[in-house]
C-alpha cells in the first residue's frame, strides 16, 4: 500500500483534529511522522502523547525531513506563507481555513484592501502549487461531512434548483488568542466560522451547475453585516459570563448573503455568542426538496441553560445513541413533502434509511 508521510505544523486544536483524520485515512498508509509549533516543548509533548517520531523546532527543520505532505494547522495569517514555503520545498500541502485573507490592523482593512489582499494571496498560492507541481489542498471539512455529502446526494436525486441555502456555524467563542486580533485572524466569527457553511453552499451550488449545465454556478455578489455582541452594555454589565469575550477588533457575530450567478441566494451566519456547544447546521431549500443537514450530533430537542461555571446541554437519550437519526429522518420528511407520490426520487429517498422508530 502506498505510504504518505505527513508533517504537521501546529500542535493545537486543529492539529489534534487533523491527526485523528490522518489516522482514519484508508487505502493509503498515511503516517504523521513529524510535528513543529511555536513552542518546542508543546511540539515535544504532542509528539510524545501521539507517538509521533520527530518534534522539530521550526518549519524549516520540518521541511528538511523526508515528509511528503505538510499539514498547515497554524493561525490564519501564517497559512499562505507556510504553505508556499512547503510547496517550494517540493511538499504537497493541506491548508486549514480560511485559506488566506487580509492581515493588517482593522482600521486599515478597507473592503477594497481585503478583497485585493485575499485574492492576490490566493492566486499566489495557486501559482506556487502549479510551479511546484504539487497539490495544495484547502481543508474545508463541511464539504466532506456526511450530512452535507448526503444533502448533495439527495439534491442530485430530487433534481430541480437550489433556491436558497441557510447555514450557520457558531459556538460560545474562540479558544485561540490569535483569532481575537485582526492582524493574525483577518476577521472574526464571520470569516472563521461562516467560511464553513459558505464553503458548503458554494460546493452545493457548484455541484448543481455541473450536473445540469456541465459548469459550476458561482457567486456573483456578497453583502454582509457584522456586530460585536459581547460588547453591548447589558452583556458587559453581567457579573458572570458564560460566553468567551476579549475580541480586540474582530466581530463576534456576522451574517452574509451571497447571491449566485443564477440569482439564487445563500444566507450564512458565523457566531461566537452561542451557548451550548457547536451549532453546525444547514438547510437547503430546493424547488423539489428541502434538506436539513445537521452536522452537530445530539442536538435534537437540546435545552441549553447557563449555570455558574458552565453552560449545560441536555439531549434526549435516543438521539444521543444515534446522532445521525435526526438528519436522516428530517431528510426523508423533506422528500415526502417535496415530491409527488410515486415519483422515482421519492422511492429512492425512502431507501436511504428506515425512518426513526
Ligand atoms: N476546520 C476546522 O473545523 C477548524 C477548527 C479549529 C481551527 N481551525 C483552523 O486551524 C488553525 C489553527 O487553529 P487552532 O484552533 O488549532 O489554534 P491553536 O491556537 O489551538 O493552535 C495554533 C498552533 O499553531 C502554532 N503556531 C503559531 N505560530 C506558529 C509558527 N510561527 N510556527 C509554527 N507553529 C506556530 C501554535 O504553537 C499552536 O500549536 C486556524 O487557522 C483555524 O482557523 C479549523
């Protein structure tokens, strides 16, 4: 079996997710063989804990090792630089989200500058991959998440037009300090969390276009609104905070509306002000089907209430046993409601999975 040697840059939250992912890859022997991060002791601890052969002091030292893929799991402002250095050293690259952006002080981040910097940097990254003849893989995990992949399959079966997509990723606030500053994050919740439902929406509309016309449907325009909700007076005055705070100059909530080239829309929310764990969900309103993709497990009927110390979440036992049940049941209801009886799409939809007991 082919062997792929991976070096991870970063030893924080995303690095752990990726390590877990690499160890589940099948069909190829993917082995994480090296790690580096900004703190050598943490890289060593990460390597020890996870049985990784080498913990090295810098990206350059990692690039000197015989690794095939460099997995970039560092703060946003380093993505493009690290990815390009790895490509120049002849490595394939996986880059975390957001691919890149505009990393200047917030007061200098005008709309024109943001658009210019993000596009120029993304183009440079693509050019670097082309020049090196190596893969540069953008790790948008929502596109591969089973509920989104299922949504895509159901939409393909039902046919018709995706008229509207509504998606959200939010939780109670970032754990990572660089995400609180524009110079290192390039934006707040809308960029850091909204990029996931946006990525899935772009994917689903592109797929619709490829299926029907042989070419992707692409975004035409975007409008957005952001806010700093953890700075409103009433919240600031509360004695106990159950949400994370301390955002220097980035938003903690944002909404964008993306209009596609065919005139249809996606409404995307990213938020750092949601109690009770990650809220990852997407509803696709098609002309022949409505599909709900619920990416967070165990959310059916969840009740979240603040208590001193932490937010608590209660979940019905049946959903806790089978987190996929809700997604599938709702998807099936959407097919039932959206298609005439006897329609082939409906019959195929029924075979997806038996309804919940
Ligand atoms: N896809 C997802 O669901 C998801 C989830 C969380 C984070 N992320 C992304 O992953 C990236 C990392 O986020 P995180 O949550 O792991 O942050 P984190 O703060 O937990 O970890 C960041 C890591 O980067 C290292 N680092 C910082 N500067 C470095 C440098 N110059 N050289 C080498 N290492 C350096 C730090 O030492 C740390 O180990 C971010 O871009 C974030 O947007 C993606």
